[in-house]
C-alpha cells in the first residue's frame, strides 16, 4: 500500500528514523539495474568472478544483488573491514578484521560495499586484492556520500549519491542497530544519544 503523500511504502518507517532517504522500492529497483549492468560487463568472466561483500554493512545488499544475477557463475567470499565503532559516527580509518578471500589469481574481483565515505575501505581492499594476483578489481557501492573524499575514490558502480548525513538501514548500522530496516534513512537526534 502506498500513502498519498510519498512514494514510500508503509513499511518504510521506524520511530527512531527522522527521514527516509532511499525507499525500499527505490533500492529494489536500483539493485536489479546494477546487477544487470554488472552481469553484462562481466560476461567474459563467467566462472572467474569473485564477489566480495564487505561485512557486515553489505549483507543485505549482497544478498539481493547476487539473487538478481542468477545466470552468472560466481563465487561469494566475505571479508570484514571495520571503520566505525559503536556510537562513533566519524570515520576512524579502516582495518581488516577478518580473513581475506583466497585463491584470487586469475579471478575478476568485485567488491560490494554499503557506502563510500572516506574511501579507506575501498582503497585498502583494492590494493590487497591487486597484490594477490586478481585479474581485475572493481567496486560497487550502494550509496556514496557527496563529499570530496568519497567522490574522488575510484569506484566503478554506484547505486545512489546521497547528502553527507549519517544514515542507517539496509545493512547500515548505528551502534550495531537498524541494519534490518528495508530502507535507508537518518536517525532522530534522540536515537543517537
Ligand atoms: P569508508 O571506508 O570511510 O569509505 O567507509 C565505509 C564504511 O564506513 C561503510 O562500509 C560503513 O560501514 C561505514 N559508514 C560510513 N558512513 C556511514 C553512515 O552514514 N552510516 C553507517 N555506516 C557508515
Ligand atoms: Mg562497512
């Protein structure tokens, strides 16, 4: 059901959310578009494509993305990078906190991340994968903040460019909460206490 004032479905609300920036419907449509474009771009890499979702933020994005790409033979290898901690909303630099994907020689690597902010995560992973003999390394983010550090970081595929605000939902968290929201939105001040 749609309400008459917006395109947001009734599910796109939560008492702690101030404003919906990207509705669940818009995400669903864009993820399919990205998967189709990327599926075409990687036609030559069938069987040699390794998709690397960056945990935990891209969990929902990755699950929807790969399901929209059923015809491609691809491997899924998770990696974990930490940038923000707990209630901290300012970037602290990126550190690898899990194991890295293995056997990348000759594989085309596609990094999937939730959001491009300082660019630290993508820079770190790109250089790691390139040094491990990947045939190519590209990145796809669902969201990119309209700030110089993000826009200047190489990233081949971007779902949405958004204003520079702290957002939650569709995998993105504040203090490990709100990842389960099906949309992306900003938090009310009271929820960020
Ligand atoms: P970067 O390494 O600074 O580009 O940041 C990327 C990571 O920081 C993302 O994968 C998120 O985990 C986290 N992050 C950046 N901005 C936000 C935000 O607005 N909300 C929640 N997490 C964010
Ligand atoms: Mg992340």
